[in-house]
């Protein structure tokens, strides 16, 4: 942020952070390839313990993707020449000879499986603290019914963060689905907690039209009280606490809220490459848990909404890529939260930069 | 809003019915502005310019 106008800076990743790599259900005995922060990684689950394993997805021999190989028990066999790796990335077998070169190993990545999500740590493994993984407990809580999915967006991951931190776009991009005029019209409150690395954006609508997403799922007819409370745990986890109730219905004095409908909208924003981001999305509700029509409706409608964002962000990135160096943006009140998120991401990226080392010798 | 707060919390409220932003630094200093970029620059310059209310 250097002035009223400005532009998004060069892509820089916050490496020393946890990122969602996959839903737990995606990782099994089939090899799963994901590229995270420009690093190709192969995931699988061990046979007995069922532990998720993350290894660099390039064989040390000729760089063949290990994800194109196969599992033999808990070892991973390269599909090209048979180099075989254990769960730590150590090569335990090479073809035709007994001696395995001492340097024959691929990187293994710290992994945490929590709240139905598999998180991976790309940066310095010594700094990987499993207790620092932010929680999304509702995703694995039977009191909530959750639907979800994942899409890839061909854009700088920060465009998706921008999108999620400023929900005024719901009125225009998602009108007739989740957006109504009141979203863009209602002022927001933004809080940044520097110590925790979180951004909170709150928008409370006292008297709003009920969009189809909520009208059909809750059965509310008429106008509503609609609260949106965003909690962004930079860089990856985004929680939107959504409260829907008939107009004027508020929580009880004791804090309970039996007359409202609650929906937790969860996103995990995981940079894949400089121009690709994994967009994990979930919708969790505390009502009509057994109503399969509601389940299917919320899944399908939210998928439609996500794809509207995917198309818009793909278009925006292609447009930005044609802009001359030094193009300008203009920020207004609705951008207060997005600007805060950008700044925190820049700080986290700087903190994760490797320390300067001796200049490498010229390649020969 | 939910979640645990640390001691360093910055808050910017868009004042209802206006185009004005009202910012409160974690030190208690306050400011009003109509530009979020200007507001964040002031906020993050703490403690510079935070010894009194500036409007």
C-alpha cells in the first residue's frame, strides 16, 4: 500500500506456513499429485497406520514424476527405472546394484491431518509447528452437515484472497444466487490482529432480501437479518460465519441463538504456482442435516457460485497480464479488509525468505 | 467476532450512512479518513502520529 492508487506486487509466497494440500478423503492408496508453492508433491497413505505421506514428486534419478509410479506396501516405486523410496523419502532400492547412493533421497514434507483437511509445510521443516495449524473444527463435527469441493483458478492466489475479503462483489457477480443489494450497501468493520496474523471483516445487515441460497435451504420467506463475519487466518484458511434469521430476530441475551440458521463457509486458499491457486470450498450448516435435497441444493448452488468466481478471476488475471508495468488500481472503503490481507501476506512472505547464503559457484 | 485476540489489534469501522472510515489503533489513537490506503498507512506508522487524534 503506497498510496491511494497502486498495484498488486510481484507474487511472493509465504513459505513458512501451513497450507491445505487436500481433503483427507482424497488421499489413499492411489498416488495424488499436487503442486504447492511451485513444488511438485506426491501424496499417499500408508497401508497399516493410514498416515498421510508427502514426498517430492521427482525421482532423484532422472526427475521422473513419482506420482506416475506405484506403491509397494508403504514404499513408492518410480515408474521409470524402479528407484524405490520409503515414507521418509530415503531411496531403499535401485535397479541392478546392491549399493544405494548415499545422496539418493527425495524431500519429505511435514504433514498434519486435522478437521478432515491434510495440511503440508513447504518451508524450513525445523519451523513446522503442528499446533500452529488453524482449526476448522466444524468440518469434522457431526453437528454440522458439510458439502464441499475444490477448483483450480488460473490466477495469482492473492486475487482469490481479495475476492473473499470483499464480499460486496456478491451483489454484482453472484446476484440471484447469494448476492442482494444490501451486501454492497452495508458498511463493514475490519479488524487486523497483527500478532495472530488474522483479518476479520464484519458486515451485519439488519433488513435484507433473502437470496435463493438461503431462502430455499432455510425455508425463510420474506426479509432477513443477515450477518457475515469473516475470519481470515493468513495465508490459507478463510472462515465466513454466516447467520441468517427472519428480520429482527437476534441472539438471546445469554448468547444462545436458537432461532437463527448458521452456515460456516470455509475456503482454503493454497497457491499452486505463480498463476494457479487451489480453491478448496466447503459449506457447513447446523439445520436440516438429514435433508438430502438441501444438501444437494447447497452443493450445486455453491459450486455454481465458485465457478462464477473462477471465471471472473481467470479473466481478471488474463487482463492483468496484458497490462503494462506500473498499472494502477484504485481502492475504496470496501477494500479495507483486502488491503489488510495483502499487507499481512507480504509480511509473511518476507519472514519466510531463506537467509542469504554464500553465492553459489558458477555452474560448469 | 470470534477467536482469540492478541494485544496488537487495529480496527477500522466504516461509519454507517457516511463515506467515512474511523480507525482505532491498538494504542488507543483514533483517526477518521475517507481513504483506506491512507488509513492503513497512518495506522501502521504507529507510534508516529499517534500521540493525538488527527481528523
